C-alpha cells in the first residue's frame, strides 16, 4: 500500500529504449510520481512484479514476444490491481485495440506519438491521466452490501447501465453472467467518443450473446436487445403508449458536462418505467448518473452500484452510495447474476 507522502510508483513497459527513457524523464520531472522500473517486454514486467510493488503500469501493445493486450490481465493480477494505462500508437481514435484494452481491464489509453513528438501536449496529458487514475477515492461508506435471496414480486422490465473509466471491463464481467435467453431490453451509456461506438457495440453483442445496436432517434425498445447511447447524444426514452417505448436522442448540455450522459437516460427511465426499472452504475470518474439515479429512486425504481474494491475509479458509483441512493453495492459479476434472476435487492 502507498504510504502517506510517498510518490506513486510507475512501471514502464515498452520495447523502445528511447520511449522508455523519454517517458521516464517525464514521470520523474513531474515530481508527482516515481519510476519504479523500466522494462522492454511483458515477460520482464511479470518478473519485476513478482518482487516489486507498483501503483500504475504504462503498457505498450506492440512488443516482441507476448503483446501488451495478451499480457494485460496477468499484469493486473501480478501487480495486485495496479492501474494500467495503455500507451501505444495502436490506440488511435476509433481503434479496435482501444476498446479491447479497456475490456481487458486497462484503466485508460493514450496514443503514443512518434519519437520526435513526445514533448509538449503528450507530457501534460500523460501526467493528467496518471493523476486522475491514482487519486485516492475520498468517498467511503460503512455498509456491508447484501442482496436479499427473496425475489421481490415487483421485479423490473428494463435494465439501464451507466459507466465511464473502468466501466468497459466491469461491463464485460457483468454481461458474462446474463444468459443469452434473458428477455429484457438493456440500455447502456458508456463515456466514449462517437468514433468508438460501432466497435464497442460489436464487442457488447459478442459479450452479451444478443443483438446490440447504437441508438438512433425513434428506435423502438424491443425485448432481448441491447441499445448503446451514441457518442454525440444523450439516450432518452419516451412513452409510446400500450407499454411501448422508443429512443429520443438529445444533445443539450448537462450538469456533468458529459456527452453522452447517464443522467438523462435515468431521468427518462423514471418517467417511462418508474418502479419497473433497474439502474446500474459501474466504475467511472465524476458524478454523472447521481441525479438521474435519485430521480429514479423517487419514482420507485431500483439502483445498484459497483463496489469500491472492484472499481477502477469509484467516483460515479461512490457518489450514489455515499448519498444513500443505492439499493445494493456489489461487484460486477454479482450484479450480472442479480440481473439474470430479475430480482430487486
């Protein structure tokens, strides 16, 4: 554990000696972090982690031997849950490697520039990302998360999931626990740029074993399907009558500043489904989703949030939990099983 006043320790894993040296100087020069080690490949990183503690890992993808994506889960496990920031030229906007890295447990990604372009903006973005990822969560609650084994007669008719940093990995764990035969519609608002959404939807379809599409205006909500908010609009629902609902995309600014935002999705869920809705909030920075979750709770709906121990960042779920707005606080796999059983905690 990091002691008071000790700079967070960073391990650099990159096959380029130049990249390791330049990034190492940036880290030491920031005076916020310390370089714990600098190694040229995944095998060396695994050996290092067996005898050394680190708080974060900067990981390249394209390396000889074991590539970064293949090694990522093992590095997280060996490090005891260190935050992994994938720094690679393969992480261009919209790149499949970015979504794959996030699904495998990376906390965030950053495009690595060419050798002559490391200075300036890259150094600032790297420092800012590390700072955010290694911030200590100040929210804490003394609640033992429990779920009743008794099925509530009310149940729910729709599931809506909000997530941000660390959320894709949590979402993959959650979806694996839900059988392909699960009949209810699932809505997802994940903070990602618009260009990532088509590949993200394809990944979710594979994980969920059911059709998944990026939301379009007027799209009807249908059983057994997954609908994802686009990167350039909020996913809202409207009542069509006779128990039917449809998507309305809006683009107004919201308090959280996010686009898409979880709050509009939850707020519209309260209006259309009320007590028949289940809202899930997974790992993420900030407080997006907290106001919508409060509105849904007031309408009789159920809110479940990811626990702090399994979250990359406990900002979004922690904000709801600390306000007493969570019906249950659980790790993603248990949330998935709860959804599959269609039980209200």
